[in-house]
């Protein structure tokens, strides 16, 4: 049985949850608001970033793995690297717009602390050096950490995908060994001006490769486990435990001595190096999602989920717009009102813009793919028919005009 056969029906669950991850990242990037309570990070160990990276690995292997298996390594590798270039260009544009907006609004409205809060102040002292380090993905303003991680993981995925097409378990084992070594020896990529990446690529690659492993056939290997009653009970129990442990750190009344002792090993929640319990929490959620939301669930066609699914299908554009809008939302709240109603208003406005961008991109891609139709000529009458040599000349002239127009 081939690893990647003909393209199956699109799994709308991937689009739904990737859209949900984008919305959660947008809410989580607006600091100090009640909107964060609408995200999963306050109800468990993992959050939207974990889900985004996991699904990205799954879809990357699904798309480029099939291409590499059917059309050869070279074509699959070059198409994958082309996607990496597109991601990098998107990041550079977002980086420039983001820096410019923070700098302009902070000085235009005399809100100097925005420069420090969004990690842009160094741009004033060392503008050329800061921009150069930003283009090398080493300098990252606040909230611009996920996209550089995605770029690095995609760029390094070419040899991993080659191995996964042949020995997917070896690829996963190598990823796990790198994860354990990075945590043990504190490996990380350097950031500018100091420190390491907030999302350590040497550890976060495990989620990306794990998602790819499931897409490359690993889902079939664990189907018996996923459908087992024991796995369901353990997953529900761990998700409830994570809920209590996370809420106890946010609500002092819940942090009674027995809860504090039971959850001590999970504090603080190590996001930078992707603590193992974050991976387990995400896998438990994924198991529950697969068990209770089958691929043919009719609810995936409900209109209420259409905006989320569309945002998931246009993930890159929605993510970039969401990061920028999160800063704009914070600025609006900073200069107007911090009331709960104002927070809901800017949150709804941001989601509306993100959804509008998703629908526009979806429509635009459909227009680009639509075949060009030409008007049919009226049937020739007896009097209008031309001799064969004149018909040939007429066709030649028509072809030359089309070539010039294109």
C-alpha cells in the first residue's frame, strides 16, 4: 500500500482547528485583557501555538510528502523550499509593518513604554544592526516568535521528510532523541541581543515531526490505541488534571495545599523548551477530538463553523494579520478604555477583519484558478464563409494578437 495515495477528501477538522489556533493566538497576544480566558492556555498545559505547530507538521507532510512520493524527491524538495521562501517574505513584510507601526504610534501619541513593551526600543539605538538581526530571524519583537519557528522547522524538514517516506519510525525516533538532548544540554538558537529563542526549535520540532508522522501513516499504527476505552479514560483524566493544575495557578482560592503538592512538578509551565506534559496534553486533546468529531461529522458543514474553517484554510495570511491586529487592539485599549465591553469590541473587530481577509483570499484564489472562457462565434452563414487560405490567414492573425496580449 503506498504511503501517499491519491488525494483524499479534504479533512475539514484540520482547517477548523487551525483556524481555532489562529483565533486563540490573536486573543492571547492582546496583553492584560479578559480575551485570554477565551483561549485554551488558561484551561490546560498546551495552547494555540502547540496546536498550530502540530497541525502545520501534519499538513506539510500531507502535501509535500505526497508530492515527493509521486513526483520525486527533487520536485518535492524544491516546492517545499519555495514555501519556506514564501513564509520568509511574509515574515519580512510583517516585521517591517510591525516595527514601523509600533515606532510611529508610540511617538505620535507619546506612549513611550510601548517601545519597551513590544521589544522595539533597541531599534532607536542600533537601527541598522537591529534590522539586520531581524532579517536573520535573531531579533524578534513581541509576539513575532511563532512565524520564525515555523520557517526554521519547514526549512529543516526536507531531509526529515525524505527519511519519513522510507522509515517514518526512525524519523520520529531521531526527533525524540534531539528533543531529549536539547532539554538535557540546554541547546537553543541565539537571539539578539542576548538569550535564546522563546520557542526553542530543537524542542518544538518534536510537535512538528509528530504531526508529520501521523500524516505519513502513523495514525494507522495507533488506531487501536485511539479507539481503546482505556486511552479514552486516561485522556479525559489527564485533561481534567491539567485543567485543575492550570486554574490553580490563576485562581488563588483553588491553590489549596493538596492541589499545590500534586501540581508542583508542572510549575512553571515550560513553554520555551516544550515541557513533556504539554505534548501529552495536546495528544490527549487530539485523541478526544478524533473520537468525538469524525471526519464525516455533519457539523463541519454548519454555517457557524464556516468562518473558522475558512481562516484555517488561509492560515498564513490570517496569522500575519492577527499578529498585527493584536498590537493595534492593545493600542486602541491603551488610548481609549480598558473596560470589558471595549475588550470584547476590539476582539470582535479583530476576528471580523481576520475572517474578512480569509474570505477574500479564498475568493481571490478561486478567481486565479478559474478557467478563462471565450465567447462563442456565431455560426457561419453561406455568404460569410471564406476560402481556406483566407481562413488560415485569419487564424494566424488571431493567434498573433493573443500572443501580444499575454
